[in-house]
């Protein structure tokens, strides 16, 4: 399993007000892009995410999705995770990302 650690800014998707994402840096996007995998909806790639912060990290399995405008992948950030780490739009998020496929 390949992994990458990075910090990225939390941003709100303008098309759907309640959706928040972080954009993966090129190194993490490359891991997702180059991994051979079966075709999935919207070009998604299965990942395990560890968000560091005060207390213990939050860990969950989800998918990252290609962003056609930037060529990078984006990671949706669940409300439960944002609340647990007191994250708001514009905040930096410390992430360990593991590509599962």
C-alpha cells in the first residue's frame, strides 16, 4: 500500500454549499493516478485517510476524485471529521493518505 503525507487547505465546493474538499498535492495525485485499478464511478480511487489533530487522528475509508480543471485529485471531507477537528473553510488539514487499490 502506497501512502503520502501532506497538508492542504479545506475549501467549500461552490456548486453544493455543504460539500468540503481538500485538493491533493501533485505527489498524492500521482499515487492515485498511476495506480492500476478497476474502473470506478467518476474515475474515483479508493483510499484510507488519517487526519491528524488534537487528540487522536480520525481514520476512514473513502474515495478521491479527479478534478478536470486542475488535473489533481480532490478528497471530500465529511462533516463528522470537520467537527471532530474543528475545521473550517480555509483551514490547513494534516493528512496521511493511503491508496487502497
